[in-house]
């Protein structure tokens, strides 16, 4: 990424404008042969989006790089204007955010699995027979009640689905440069926790003590008598979003992972339950307090992941039906896009570019009559990297000064 | 180029898919005023390409950079997904590949000219009066018969056209960091071979001994009594294509240079003679053994270089007529593009982007009705660097995993 985008701070100005970034998760699609070769956006009835498209600029955004399918981490890193090839959110941190744990600076998070080992300490099942989520909750509670602190380090545990849970170590002088203890296949003992630098040696020592205590407690469990850890990581050091762009930033998201990612970047992240309607209510109620609003709508991605074309169409139509509510706030700049594509044909994230609509009196030339991948492909904004979206938004909000004399 | 494209290996998965990259050499063109302002692709009757375009994604590919006209080396380096600004194939190596010499690891190749020197050792003609190719062949044979080995280094010579030939040194401990001996203008003596590091000093010593012996043999030649050498180079160290992408890779090419370049990258390169029809027969006969097929069709480029618009149109139509043969193999991903443009109006390679067609059920949105530069300019794939084509092909073959969590 060019220096200028990395140093936007030098160009940033303040004004009264309001910017809204609507992330319709997994928005982009590809033609589905069972539905007339249309994409979900093409099949959906979207009168409000279409009307908005006629007065907005359109384009296609490459989340990370051509052909690269991003996870949610890189997808959002890019949308927030950071380089997804350089800034990495570790697996442990993402898992912790995903189960709703708050991370403080210096915390080390790891993904944990319950597993089964035999009398010789050999792992015979890396997933402890995929024990039920309730069983996992019971075991994690039992561990947490007995193990709260080791040396000067707090141990925080939270259950996930089935055999999965998350461990966070909170204390001073911890590093995250540790090898996984998970051997990744059955028939081997777990690896010893091993720190690869001095602060990580402390982490490894705490982890060893934790595993000793924990496996003593689990000793009589028929399946979940061992623990495997991987993805040790700390929150990345980064310039916070509000400082970088000179804005007061609010994230409106229901799912813990997206709230967590936004919190990492320094967004305020109040809780909200329900659905998109409740999210928009929150947006409205905090409208005066912030300059930049990140609104995350998850359901499109879930429908895409399920391969449910018609459900994804429905979700898009639901978003469309609530769009007037957002517009009624009169944002100066409004962007509607996705963090990555999730075509229902592929039942998962994909590498395809995200359609993007940028609405602003100063956005440029409207070229389309609908908001679809096809119209975006020939849009005024062209094909551009997602990490450049923030500079386009700030510019359209007249919040970026001149570069050079 | 971002880290992610350089480390595709970390994302690569294997499956049963078949990928075909058809390089129609010099495919792209620009409007020719003598032919109704059409490009060769626009003037050609291409029913098969057009039908395929209607179910494929289109775009324009920048071989190296905007305004940069690539040689065949950088053109193919980019198509294979490597960075043409970083990876360089030396002039000597390219010349050796061009005359069909096989290079082994550590070989040093140089381009050689027969030249004329006077009694004082001053070069009076750098091209020895452009002696006939047959004369060149006779002289090279004479030299090769007398000089086969110097110290422990094998000397391999092969004639080219007119005054040109290629010298390859094969032995241990040779470097390629040598200054050219060719003074680049008449009126000067050749430079002494000089190695700029320790292994290249050995090369320089062998070259000096070779030149002494050779010029002794050429002493009585009226014109070709001296030899000038340039472009000393070894095959670049590179991660081979099959390892990088986890594929078994076959190159189908008639011309030695393209076979040679593909061999450098680790493709299997069986011999094939005749024309495109024979190439496609080879493709078919080896279909089961490989995952990735690079098919090179040269004639379009030759016609463009000759400035022969109608001949280039004919070559495109010939390719079109055989396209059904390729399609009958049912590739999962098929790309048709060029390594660079060769507009007949310019009688040579040019900097113009290459039209690209990517056919795959998962490629994205078809936008065109014909396969022309004009339709590609507004295609779903946009304008993208040629080095990103491989990640798009692998993604469309569902051979790339997710980046980041």
C-alpha cells in the first residue's frame, strides 16, 4: 500500500459530516444456474437500493487480492482501511472475540479443544468425540471454578461449540510466540508448551501449570481428559481507527466477533440484540454522538454459507426494506458493500469482488440503474482494493486535505 | 506484490480439477485504420470464442505495468504468477532456450556474435558482415569439434541466425557475474572477460581460454575472425511451478523458447511438431496425467510482428476453429489470453493490455457477447496485473483455501 494511504492522518480534517459504512456480510454473489443464472442481488427486489444506486457511484472491491478468499478478519481489516496482508489478527484472538470475550492489551488468547488421551498420554481423539456443547459448558465451568490464577496471571475460560473453548491469560510480561500444543493428528502426544522468546517462556510456564491442573481435574472424564491449544496470539498493535481518521466511531453489530474486531480498532461497541431493525434503532439513538458508523448485517452471509439462495435473496430484500430508515438520518456519505462475497452456489466465502455503492453529493458519476455485481463491474469507481475504501469515504465527506502543494 | 500472492503455497489445495491456460501469443491489438478501425480480434469471425465469451468472465490484463512492453520472458513470468519486475531471465539463458539448448542448474549461457577485428585487435564489424546462417553453422561446428572441454568445464555451442550463436559453459563452481566482452561499438577492442566475484572469476578464466583457442581457429576467416559475448547468465533460482501450485504441469509448445521457459519453471515439455492441431492432440493424449496445461500458440504473434493484419486475423480464426477440440476435453477452468499484445499496426510487441477470457462455473459474471478488447475493457474481471491470473485460475478451480480466520 502506498505511503499516502498509510499516512492518511496527515491529511485528515474534521467537519460535521456523518459517514455510514453498511457491511452486508457476504453480499456479493455469482450466477446460480438453478435461478436463471442470476446472482442473489440480481434476483432480489430492491427498489430502495436501486433508487439509491441511480444517484450513487458503483464499483467492485477486491477484499485482499485477486483470487484470494478472505476470512472475516482480513475482510474487515481492509474495510477499515488497514492492509490485510500486513496486519494479522491471530486465531486465538479471533476465537476469543467470537465467543464475546473482551481482550485487554497484553492478553494472550488461544483456541482450546477438549481431546481424549490414553494411559500413555497419546491423543486418540483430537475432538473428544465432539462432546455436546452443554458438556463443554459444564467442563469449562468446572475448570474455571478451580483455576482462576496461576502465579500473577489470571486464567479466563469460555466455552464455544462442542469440544471447543477459549483460554485467555491476563497478566504482565506475557508473550504470544508459542508453538501450538495440538499435534494436529491422532497417535501422538501433545507438544509441550514452548516459548520461543523470553516473554513467551513465561506464557509457556503458565500454560504448562494450567494443563497439569486442568488434566488432573479432567482425569476421570471418559472422553474429555486432555486439552489441546493452538493459535496463541495477542491483539495486534495498531493505530486506532478514531485517531487514524479523526472521527468518533461507533460499531453497530449483533455478533460478538464483529463487535470484537471493531473494539480492537477502537470503535465504541454498545450491545444490541434482535435484528437489523434493532441495529438501526441503535444507530439512530447514537447519531449525534459519532461521526463514523459501522453497521454490520450478518444474515446474508449465513444464508450464503448455508447455500440457501432464496434465503439470501430474502435477507437482501429485508435490508432493502430498512434502507429508508438509514437514509432518513441523512448521512453525508453512505457506503453499502460486503466484507467478502458468499455466493450461495459455493456455500462459503469466496474470492469474488464485493459490489460497492458510495452515496454522497461529491461521490462522482452515477452509472447504474440497479445495485448488482453486473452494474458495479462497469461502475465509475472501477475495481479497487477494499483497503482504499476509507480514503474514498473520507474524501467524499470532505475530510481529506490536499496531498502535496 | 503483496505477500499473499507470493505465498500462495500456504493456501493451495489439491483436487481433481483440470486447468488450461491458452496463450495466444501477441493476441491483443489496437484499431487499424486500414481495416475499418478494427482490431484483429474484432475483424476475425470467431463464433466459438464468442459463444464461450457469453458464458465466461472477461477482463484486460496488464502484463508488467502500464505502458511497459514486455519481452517473451517477462510476459510468461507474469502469466505463470511470478513477479516480472523481480524475477529476471538473463539474455544468455533466453537465447539458449530460444535455440533449443537444455540448461542444467549452474550452467552459464551467453549470447555470442561472430565479428571482424583488424590486425590491431580493433573490432571493425560487430556482426562480421552478417554472415549467412549456413556459414555460421559451419563455423560453430568447426569450433565445437575442436573445443569440447576447458579445465573441468564443458563448452556447448549452438548456431542461431546469421552471425549469432549461443555458448553454454557446464561445470561446477561457475558464476555469471561477468561483464560483456562486446564493446557495443566498432573501433574498440573487445573487453577482457572479467569476473566480478570469485565463482565468476573461474567463468572468466574459462572464457578467456575459449576465446584464445577459438580465435586461433578463426584466424584465417575473412570476416568472422573474432567473437563477442554478452548477457552471461544462469537460470534463475525459483520455486518451481508444480511445487508452488501443487499441480502436475504440462507445457505444450512448438517453439523452443516457450518450451524452454516452461522447463525453467518445472513444466514437463514433450516435443511436438506441426501446428496447433498437433498441439491439441498432444494435450488430449496427456490429459489424464496432468492438472495444469500451458498451451502456446505462436502464429498470431508472428503475423503481428510482420505487420500482417489479415494473416493475424486468419490465425485467430484458425484458433477459433480448433477451440471446440479443447472444450471437448471439459476443462474445469480455461483461460484464453496473450503474453503481451502484438498489434499489426505496430509490427511488434506492445504495452497494450491483453484481453482475457476465464471460463469456469465459478468465475463470476459474464458480461460480453464477443471476445474482443472492447468487450474485455468493460468486463467483470476489470483491469488486473497478469501476475494475478494464476490466483484467479486456482481460485476458480476451487484449489485455494481461505486467507486468515
